[in-house]
C-alpha cells in the first residue's frame, strides 16, 4: 500500500470513529488530565521533531557535499588523465546508482564495495598534465573528503525515535483520543472538532516518522540533487523503480534509467526513452 493511500485511509477511519463512536462519560476531571497529557505529548513530539530536523538539515548539506565531491573527482580525472575518464565515469555512475537504491539510513554500509572500487579507480589515475602533481593532490583531497562525508552521513542519517519512544508517543496519542471522545456532547460540531483533533494528532506522528526516516522532502533532498552527478557524467538520470511506484519521486519528463540495484552482481537497470 502506498504511503499516501495509507494516510488517506487512516484519516478516513479516524473521521468515522469521531462521528460514529458511542457517547460515554468518565467519572473524573477529564479536562485537567487531557491538558497534562496533551502538554506532555506536545513537548515530546516537539523535541523529537526538532532533533530529527537538525539531523535532516545536516544530512541535506552532507549529501550536497558528496554529490559535489563526486563531480569534482570526475572533472579532475578528465584534466589529469583523460584516458581514465571512461573508467572513472563507470565507477562514479555505479556508486551513484547504488547510493540512490538504498534508504538514507543505511546506504553508506550497503555501498561500501562500490565506494571502494571508486577509491581504487582514483588511485589508478596517473597525470599527463603539467600541473599533474598539484591536481593529483587535489584529487586525493577530494577522495579523502568523500570518506569523511560518508562517515558523517552514517551518523546523522540514523533514526532518532526508537521503538520505546514510539510506544510512549502512541500511548499518549491514544489517551488523548479517548479523553477527547469522552467530552463529546453528540452534536455535529463536537464530532467535527473531535475528528480534526484525531487527524491532526495522527498527521503529527506521521510527520515525525517522515522526518526521522529522512523522507521529508525526500525528492528534493536526494532524487533531484543527486541527478546532477549523472548530468555531469553525460549519463541518463536514475530512479529506482520502487521509488516511482511508491510515489516518493515523480516520474521525470526526459529519458531516464530505472530498475533495481542490490549489488554489482545483482541488478537490472533499463533505459526509459522519453524522446518521443
């Protein structure tokens, strides 16, 4: 089930519950308890969203650094040793495809083989240009910065909210919903307000999950910015097939590559021609 469909169905279910759940009353001060629980829920969600957003912004910067570093490595190679350009294109292209085929939370670990192959290709570059010694130094500097960037990505891409945190947040959300249900008076307006509170609470947790999983504005974060690598290499753009099917990225209007990539030995990539 696509995430958009799941979100719509959940909102619809919550709406139906708010309008159709039987009326009931609780024999204690509901308003005071609801205030305390809502405040605690808001504080916890706010803390997690702020922390996850901070990591997200750092991740955004690191991905841009990595993309720029890969393009710089290719440009240096073309200047220093043009005869190595085709091999460098292949190494960078394979790594970029692999990086886009896995979730941001674990792509660093799953692309280690592809990155090491890229690193070895850089080490094979021998200079012909008179400025070769200086350019080789810059090339190796870029390669080393890519190692550092990958380590930083592995750190900030981790999820902040653990299963125990989700249990606490989910429990608070359920308590809020139950208490709100108990203060309805049966009128259309009270049911409408209840349904809005239900949906807002759910969407807040959904947003937190998106930010924590680095899916918030994912298309702009990865699938648009990283396409600059393929453009610099003179290669068609690449979008993993499941990414377009799940609606996490829009299908491009120009020719692109798609399919799946699990490893250098397990992949199937094809060209989707949009030239007409």
